[in-house]
C-alpha cells in the first residue's frame, strides 16, 4: 500500500529518486564517489559537485524495470552542463538499447531545472538536443514520464524535453515554461512580464494552469504517494495519452482561436483548449506579412532557386527543390513584420513557427513513407525563441517541442536531415530548428554565432558583467558565441570558407549545394539515424566532448 502525507517537493533530488523506486531496488549509477564532476566550473571560480547535480538510479517501480533521472535544483539551479547533460542523455540512450533488445526499461525524469547551465552554455545546448533525440526514440517502445514537482520547475531547453515526454505529471507548485520570468523581463520589459508578480507567474506557468490548458496530463497534490499513484496509472494504461508534440492539428486549432491583439487571460486559454477538441479551424488569422531580407531569407531564395513555396505562414518559408536527382525540402524561419504575435516579428521561433515547422516536416515524412526519403535542410538564421507573456501562456515550449519531435522523427524514418547555418543559431530557436540534424554545416563568418542566450540576459542570470563573460569564454570555449569556438566542441560536419554570407552569388550557392550533397552522401554511407557522430568527430574525440564520452563509457560499465 502506498504511504501518503510525505512532501515530494521538499525532498532533494536523491531523496525523490529513492522514494519513487520500490524498496530495496535503488541502485545509483555514477554517484558522488565516482567523482565525475564538471571540468568547466573550477576554471571560472565555481565549486563543482561530485555528481554534477544529476542522480541516475535503476530499480523497479511497481515491479517494472525503470531508470529514474532526478535533477538536483539546489546545485547551479538544476542547470544542464556537459557532465549532467551526458548523464541524462546517456541514461536514456542505455534505456533505448535495453528496449531495442526486448528488455523493457521505463524512463522517468524528475525535472527541477532552469535549463542550460550558462557557465557551460553550448555544452548544455548539445546535451539537450541529445536528450530530446533519445526521448523521441524511446517513446516508440515505452512511455517516457516527466514529473515536475516544484521549487524551480522545468525551464529553458529542458521545458522542450518535457514537452517531448509521453506524459507530464505536475503539482500545483510546479512550473513549466520555455523562458523564465527574469529572462522575459530582461528581453521584453517589465510591462510584458513582471518577474516579481507571483500570481502572474503561477497563473501563466503553474501546474494547475498547465494541466487545465492542455500542457500537462496529471495534476497531483504534493505527496510522495500521489506521485507514485500517478506513475502507476500511466504504467498500467489507466491514463490514455498521445504525445502532445504530435498533436499538430489540435494545437493549431487552439492557437488560431487565440486573439493576441488583446491580453489573453488564463481563463480564456482554458476555454480555448476545451473548444479545440471539437473545433476545426484551418489557417485562421494568419498574417499577410511582408518579408524582409536577412541571411535566412537570402539563402532560402538562393538555395531553393525560385521554386514554388508551400509554407502556410509568412515567417516559415518552405519549398521542395532538386539537387541533381535528390529531392530536398528547404525550411527557413524569417522575419514577418505583421505577425499576429508581436514578439516573433524579427525571425524568432515562436508559437506559429514551431507548429508550422512540425507540420511541414511531418508532411514530408508522410508523403515519402513508401518512396525515396527526401532530404530536409533547415536554413538557420534565428536570433532566439520568442519572449513574451502570450508565448508562455499559449505554450511556446510545446511549439518548440513539436518542431524538435518532427525533425527527430524524420531522422528515425530515414530522411537525411541537414542544418545550414549562415547566421545566428541562438537558444531554443536553434534547438527547435537545426540542432536535430544529422549534419551541421556552417559558414566561417563573424555574423555566424551559436549560443544559449543573449549576452545581456546571460549576464543578468549569472550575475556577471558582459566583460566577465568574455573573460570566462576564453577559458571555456562553450561559452563563446563565435562559430570557430563552437567547432571545437565537435558537432559541426563542415565549416565553409570563402563564401559571401550577406550577398551570396551563384558561385556561393554552388559551394553550399556541393556541401549539402556531400553531407547527404555521408549520412547515407554512415547509415545511422542518431546523433552519435557528434561524439566521434575528430574535435569531439580530441577533447571537445571528452567529459560527454567518459560519462557514457562509465554508464555502460555500470548499467547492468
């Protein structure tokens, strides 16, 4: 019998994992005595922790094999760095290997995180992409369960991974959103979101609101027994669910019915969600926006070479073209000065963009199900995700998760997926559009930047000056914005020289066409549908992902 009246929120990460697993079955992997701490914190004057703030434990839940991954919010705000991210991604990858071998292993992720650890920046982005990829692959075998108890909640890129899970359990104390209140205030101003207004925060991001608005599945009281009961109900099939990142039509209907020209209330959102079950709204309220030049726009026009477009919103340009005999679907996010959502008018990935990308990737998957799989090329010049009250209330994290899910599914279904980066690749926008590609191609140009957050917001969150951040970036390349520093982490397939990024000509197009052709051939030759190539590249092996590789090796040794 399940014991009750025991707070789950007030437990630390290790206690939560212990309480969730059946008595006597808890086995911790890569625990404190293994000494796998972040190598990137001490050079910045930050004391590391010997488990890097993530607890991985195997055991059983109600007799079923399970792995519980619990994030410790008391260390670095639950931020995801290289070691902690590798522990999460590596554990999910090991569970996937078990499932593919017929050994059913249920993954349960206990979220208490602000997202990427800014002191490790791009290591966090890489890790979160790998976590998302593993979740989507695992969902084909077993339910992947997210629990968001409280204290911090699930923010940043980790909110996107929560949105990929089969089911989400939340308490009223839990919070779920892509952008933290302080970051929204920094980027959009206090009139957009007052980070000190607790009723505003919980009315927008809190567990009760998220459940009633369709962004969580089960709302529970803060009680250990209630958590276990909710998990059992999912494992026993008593709760039916379809991953919300696949529910494109319903969320499009929900979004199209919203009127962002007026401030939408949480009560209105709940009503819209209920109506979306029955209403069918096709492309309602789509703007007739004007398209403005930017690198994403310029390169989309050049690479697609004027073929008819099939996009349904002005900010997401989509076209099918041929490279020789190979069919390619190009997708780019561009500016739309008349977007219904003002916070997504300058090329940001927002609500409409995430769901639109997901729809067009999944359309390609369905159209090619019984024929040759076309390549999908994401043209990446995105300044950030959209920061705003309406974005959070209407679930921008879920829109981004839908896009991630679609790109991962395309990979798993055999489509070559390639990212071409001629401009900015920042934060949740890059996670949503580009980071899930088999191969990343970038231009060597000062205008090409990769990072998790604007410099101003990063300074505010880490309580450092911008100059101090620049000094730290010299010690930890993952904190730098430039593409050459990102190359050192081992994720790039190629860094292209001698191309005019701003005003490309036909010869520049031919260079990139050749790069895309070579990447497609490389993908087909490798035959792999996952992201492991990022851990086996020369830069990764020579040190760029040394900790990520070591964590996975140790996990493999301790798994069984």
